[in-house]
């Protein structure tokens, strides 16, 4: 790894913009919250609109994966503001976690 001038590691290879920082912070917070929820209220498998029984963690993973595909598709097929894709992904995540 490359060492920066202050003695720390240089993160210049990554585009650390505010949206990227928010994205990774949100995922970290979700993982911590879901870890605490698993400790306090252990999850049970249930069936929603998905064809397989899922746990809370399964639905979180599928929601994150689907949200990534929503953003990739948005970038591939439109020039519109990415904020709309984020709103669509947030709605998808909410539906997936609640009824998935």
C-alpha cells in the first residue's frame, strides 16, 4: 500500500466523494443494526412474495443486490439524475425488507 505524507495510507486511488461516503456508511450502519436486531430478536424464516422462505438477512442481501442492479441499469440506460435511481432503490429495499 502507498503511504501518504502524513504517515497514513493514501486513498487517492478511490473517488471518495460525498455520495460514496454516504453509501458505504449506510451499508455499515445497516449491517450493525441488523446484527443488533439478530441478537435482540432472532430472526425466523418466513415466506413473502419471494418463492423461497427468507430470513431478515436474506432479504437485506437481496435488497442490496437489487439496489446495485437498479443503479447500474440507471447508469447504462439513462442520463437522468442518479438521485432518482437512489429513490427507486430505497423504495425497492423497503418493499423487499417488508414484504419480500
